[in-house]
């Protein structure tokens, strides 16, 4: 038996540790550990609920617009707000641009170096030595696209700035709609950049992804998890409150079903939090318990009807019927690339539907008390914000991120989290060079970025007052 611990895992967002046991050339056990503490939920207590969007954006600089969207939806749910069509379109465009930069970066910056031998110079060395299967010419082309992607992801961010003011942590999404009215010049600039990004995705990124799948077909079998998928839906339908362009739902072993948010719970038996039973996020608590004996992660364990579920572009495209090849590592990679192409196409329609001169924001009076939930899709999957307020101040706020679903530890019943499950059976050719582990886990586009960090150093005692 060989034990491999990778800490921190590189080429992802945040600090994460993975430990696996290898026997007879394959993974037989795995543990996923979020090794820093998420503190935003505690920081929000006692604050004006309208601050939540701006503060929760700081959970992650890569997907800040998704948190702004979830927070806005939660407040609109609590206050009974209907957002003008222009406001919905602007939010879709801001978030859409942010999603494109994420998917571009994930495929080229995070994923490609696991499969393609790069130039013999930093930052491409040192690297794993593995079964690189591309010709020298193909490798050169792929890394040329790698460099071109930097410009495309920058343009995607510039698109979000036009209607969001800044990025990351946009100021363009808030409860009631948007903040930047569209005009002809902004629409023209946005459209020109969107055309360039769309062409790159269609002409280079999608062919590159299919070339990768052709060279490594075994990853259509490696990295398969529970075959359970969940999505809350993504992108509001303008003028149709409550409707989403990407519908929410669940998939259990190929069978699609309706989503019932009341069946969501969080478990913390193996997490460094104090609680004794599964709680729905609307009644959840964040009570840090560093050093808890049975814990091994700062990530909680979200479950749906008591079961682990994977979330992300694969879940969204499966529910749309756009991709149903399988549930393994290569399926996740292809689904993310294909979703980028689809979202770019939708953004062109949303941009054309903007109506300059029409309102982008619905004003409102802040009530004394209330509670709400904002469910949306983020770059990595299902994102939910649940909150309560009294005396115009937040009294409870819980965030369940996509990477909490995917990277969760074992739950009360000992069920591994989705990534832990997906790693089981992964073949490892060389335990001293375990590139296969990285290929599987990065297919989830992991993100553990957060606000406050607590790192335990071996041999050093730390006392924390929280």
C-alpha cells in the first residue's frame, strides 16, 4: 500500500489537499481536505442585507459575479422584487462574460498542462513526466492557443467591466437589477469583443478539446463518480420571473428529476465545525471547531435527500439534453468547453435584446425583517445563498458553493464526497509521478478560495479565538 498526499494541489483556486492510498496500481481510498476556513458567513452577521452581494463576492475572485447574482436573487426573493428586463439582460451579460473567462482559463491554464508537454522553460517546468501523446506540431499549436487564451480571457473580463464597472467583484449586479444603463457605444464595444472570444472558442478551443479527447479516450472511463448530478438552473429568462435559461433539476443514474431545494442539507461529522445533525442551509450554522478529532476538512458535506451529488457544466448540459456521453473526467472537460460555446451564443442574443432608455433597476424599501434564498448556477455548478434578517440587519447567512458539493468530505453515513468517489479505481502508473490524480480532480475545476485562512503546521501549537 502506497500513500500519496498532494498539498496544496496546484493549478486551481484556493488551498486544497488530497490524500490517496494506492494498491496494485490503482486508488483504493481518497480524502479531500479543504485546508482553510471560510469566514464570510460570520463577517456578514449584523450587517445591512444590501451589503451581502458586495461582501460575498469576496468569497472568490474567479466567480465573484455568481455570488453577486445569488445574493441579489435572495434579496429579491425576500422583498418580492421583479427586475426589469434590461436589468436581467445586463446581469446575464456580466455573469456570462465572467463565466467565459473561467472556462477559457480552466481548459488552457489548469487542464492542458496535465496532458500536453509544454516548453522546457518556466512556468511549464518542473512538471510531471507522463504519457504525453501529442505530436511536436500539435503541442506547439496547443500552447500557441494557450497564449492566445490569455488575451481572450482578458477580453471576457473587459466585457464584464463595461456593464459591471470593475472585475473581479463587480458593482453592476445588485438586488433590483443592474447599475449601468446600456448605450450604443457600450453595446458596440461589448459585441466586438464577444465576436472575437466566440470565434476563438468555436475555431480553436472546441477543436482542441475534441483533439484531447481523441488522444486520451480512457478518461471517458476514468474518474466516474456517483452518476448523481444536480443543478439549480442558471441565467434568468428576461420578462419571465422564476424561469431560467438553463433549467434546474437532478439526474440519478441517467434519470432526470425535479429539484426540491427542501431536500438539501449540510453535514459536518468529518468537517471542522460543531453540530450534531444534518441541517438545511436555511437553518444552518457556521461554528468553527478547529482540531475536531474526526474532522479532516473545512468544507462541509452538502447532500441532496441524503446522497452525494456532483454539480457543474456536465449537470447543466445533461439536463438540457446537450451532452449525455457519460460521467467521467473527459466528459466534465468537454461539457465545460461546450457550455462556453453555448453561453457565448446566448450572450449575442441577450446583447441584441437590450433596450437603451428602458430601466435597469427596480427601486425598493428595505423591510424590517424577512428571509430569502438565491439559487443559481456558477462556473463550477450549483450555488445557493440562504439568509434571514431582523431589524434590517442580517441574523443568518449560509452559502453552499459548487465546490462544497464536489469536494466534500465523508458525511454522517461515511459516504465519500464526489471527488473522493471519482478517484477510487483511478490507475496510477507511477506513485512517484501521480499525474492521473491531477487529471481527475482538475476535471471538476476545483475552487476553494475564501476569506480567512487557518493553516495547521506540523509540530506547532496554535490557539485560535474565533
